[in-house]
């Protein structure tokens, strides 16, 4: 079978099936009871979108394993690769873009449509919005591709004279070249400036679509990822530090429950007032501000109710419930410490390998290579873990900032209480950021993932694309990532350990 690896194909198929089953499990357990036995199309989009996001993350380790089929070849084209990775990358990311910009918005418009209307009218209304968006996006992409859809590669034109091959050549020595001496005697380093030229080529339209989607995702990635890389582990540690230390008495429970009931009535009164304003058609900036305030207060109220239930477990298995609560907080502490180690490793690797030129050390690249030497799949598994952790950091950052930024709608994910519109919103966010996570990993682990199809798309083409290349040339996204990670760390040190207090302030119209 030559270089073809049947085991890799089998592993790829098995992983895809497992990812699909796991996402079905998540949907079943996270969905709201009101969505049971209905909203089947949005549910299909959620499962399919989550599967695409997970598979795209796993494709980079698969790309590395696929390239290892050629590790004994003289050059990359001298063997038969197991998987057509470049075609698979483009297919996955075109599907990703279609889901993010068309299918998920259609599903959200359809799901949030007036329930009193017929299915046909809801589909028609959603299609109008999506088709309008599609026309605008197609025109914008076409104009941009026609004007700037080119790549500029800087190359050097080198030439040399011929010489006879010496009879005393020593293959064991580190001689750089024939007829020269010194480490750079035969390299482009010695060429003059006039040998440098720029090759301009038009990239393919699919690669251009992937590049633009990556730019949009990179903006969100640098914000959410930078915040999440610090908030993910520190949030777990802070939850442990704010944990209930002991079971409260019945009198304390009654007092706290009474206070929560009072706050719940205030929130309900505010929500009813906002609903009346909405029906009267007086929605404005003040109304939207109050809606967000009520949403924040409601989320805080739900967290306080959950905490009170933990502090005063009831029923026949109260002791068991308290023991599980204690173990749960201990698990958060352990995971938080491990996550903090991984986050520090990520930040150190970005500084050492990406921001310092030339890099001080390959760092994690060397770690993965040495793990591969110990056991073939160990380095690939560690590589996949670091990529997945970065995606989890993006999700954690999005959930943290979603409660604070005025232009982001709150769509929390809750076990057994997540509506489909929240599911769709978060799946779209994950899909959009997954492209940038892959691009970031392909760059950060360029030494380990060298000569892969992902590196060809995300490093060579993307970083040479006209108008976009300067964002990568000057490490704009990496610097923003590090700065936001540092600011989030300072925020947690100063304020993150304190428990949030309810505001109870709503600027309701009289």
C-alpha cells in the first residue's frame, strides 16, 4: 500500500462518529424542556455545527499524522498521502462559513419568528433576511476578491557557477556546500538586495473566503481568547475560593430564601413593565438597557438560588449531596491549577516562539516532537489537547464578556435549560472562532506542523494576502491576545475573587 495509512483512515472515521454521538448527547441534555419534540431543523444545525467545529480542530493533528507518511520521502511529492487534506480543509471551512453567515442566521430567524404565523410564513420571513444578507455578502466578497484577491510572495533569484565534485568529500562533517566555507556560504543570506523580487499571484476564491472568515474570527479570537486564557483557570480557582464553607442552619436558609423571593418579585415586576413597553411600541435605547439589566439580574438570581441549595441540601440524601458539592469544588480547584499551568505554557510559547524574532526556542514544538519519539501518538494527542484548550478559552472568554459588553446578546448555556436560539448563537460563535484557532495553532506550532496542508493555507497564502498580510507581519492579533490576557489576570487578582452583588437598579419608565 506504499505510504498509504489505513489505520489513519479508520481512526478518522471512528473519531467523526464519536464526535457526532457526543454532540447529540450534549443537545439532549442541554436543551430546554420547551424545545422537546420540536425545532428539529435548528437541532440538526446545532449538532452539525458543533461536529464541524470539533472535527476542524482535530483535523490539524490529523494533518500532521497524514504528513508523517512522507517523513522518509526525499521531497513532499514523492509519496502518496493518505488523506487529501488541502481539499478537506477548504471543504470544511467553506461549510463553516456557510453555516455561520447563512444557515445559522436562517435558523435563528425561523426559531424566533412569530409562533402564531404558519410554517410557510416563518420560512418566507427568514429567507428574506438570509437572501438579503447573502446578496450583500456575495457583492462584497466579489468586489474584494476582484480588487485585492492576490498574494504577494517575496523571493530571491539565486544563481551559482558549477564546480567539480571533490574526491575527498566527507559526508560525516557539517560542510555547508562545495567550494565554500562558513555557515552561510551557500545561502541566500549572501545575496545582494537586487536579487529580491515579488511574485504576485491570484489566490483561489475558496481560499480567499477562508482568509476573510479567518480575519473576522481572529478579531473575536484575540478578544475572547485573550480574556478566556486567563479567566478559564482563574474562574475555576475563584469558584473554589467563593465556595460555601459549611451547611447553614434552617433559620439562615429561611432568611436567605425570603430575600431571594423579594428580589425575584422585583425582577418579575421589572420584566412585566418592560413587556408592557414593548407592546406599546415605545422601545428605545433606555428600554434595551433595562432589558440587559434585567437579564443580568435574573442570571445572578439563578446563581444565588443554586448556591443557597448547595448550602442547605434537603431530602433523604442531604449528606450525600453535600459531599458531592465539596468534591465538585475540589475538582474545580484541581482543574483550575492544571488549566493555569497550560495557560502559562501557552502565553510563554507565544512570547518565546512568535513575538521574539528570531525565536528563543521552539518550546512546545520540541515537547511534541519528543513525545512522538516516546510513542507515535503521544505528541499528536498533546498537540490536539493544546488546540482544544485554546478553543475552550475562547468559549470561556465569550461567556465572561457576554455579560458585560453592550453589543453582545446574553445567550448562556445551561444544563437542561438552553433554548435553541442560545444554542445557535453559541454554535455560530464557536464555528467562527474555530477557524482562527486552527490558523493560530498552525502558526504557533509551525515547527511541529511544518509542510502540512494547513500551514500552506494559513501560513503561506493567508500571511501573503494583499491588504491582510500586515496584520500577521506585525503580530497584531498575538499582541492583542497577550495584552488582554494580562489585563484579565490583573482584573482577577483585584476583583475576581469577590462575589458579585445584585444591583437591583432598573431605569423603568413611569
